[in-house]
């Protein structure tokens, strides 16, 4: 089964969603799980965003 390759815009949107959840007071780990990605994928996306 092939994995879905996300577009840059989708990655940025998910990273922003995590930022919003953290600002609302949720812990980072919970916010990452809420959007449905792994912590590794989140940090890789942050690295690419910069």
C-alpha cells in the first residue's frame, strides 16, 4: 500500500493547526496526535517550513 505524499500547503496547514491548538492550552504531544501525524512527521515539517 502506498503512502500519500502531502503537498507543501497541506503540511503548512497542519503545522498551523498545531500552533493554534497549543495556543489554546493543549500540550504539544496531544495537539500533534489530534491532527493525525506522528511526532517525527511534525518535527520534519517544522524543519522544512523554516
